[in-house]
C-alpha cells in the first residue's frame, strides 16, 4: 500500500480520528456481540471519556495562535 497505494481503487477507508472509529464500532452489532456486549459498552464509555479529555485540552500551538491574550 505504501508503494502502490495510489493504484488501489475502492479500498475501505479507516476512520480519521478516534471518535469516528468509536462510532463505527458502536454501529457494528456483530463486532459488539463478538467482543461481548458488557465489554463493548465499558470500552466505548471509557474511550469516549478519553476522547473528551483529549479534545478539551488546548495545545501550546492553539494557545499561541487562536486565543486573544
């Protein structure tokens, strides 16, 4: 894929971020059943909290370039 990726057509795309990946996981009833409903619910809850923590953090770049100080 690294050398010839530009020649591949109709390849499935991976989610661009963790939230999109979690949404895809949540929509996949077969995967959730295979992993276990209880595990899946706990995993999704934990990872959504992790995502919220990540997105609530301002990076140094954001502070320097987006905030009026």
